[in-house]
């Protein structure tokens, strides 16, 4: 015998609660805000990594210039 639609809906709703999903009127706004925050954090991380690479390149080129001139 097939479970009723009500039973299936109740079961799925409970599974969403169990995994921490809040499916309500504000869910889309929260998702957009979280996406914005994660993209900003990722961008900041990329910027820090690129700045570190540039500093290391400058250090290497300075060292190479000192050794080349001697």
C-alpha cells in the first residue's frame, strides 16, 4: 500500500528539520546573504594569496639582482 501524500510530506519535512534546513519565507534571502558572504570571503582569500605571491616575487627579484651585480 502506498503512503499518503500527507505522510510523505510530513516525512520529508522532518528530514529537512533533521539536517537543519529552514524552508520558510526568508530562506531565499538567507541563502543570498550566505552566498554573498562566502563569495566575499573567497575573494579576500584570493587577494591575500595574490599579495603574498607578489611579495615573494619581489623578494626573489631583489635577491637575484643583488647576486647578479656581484
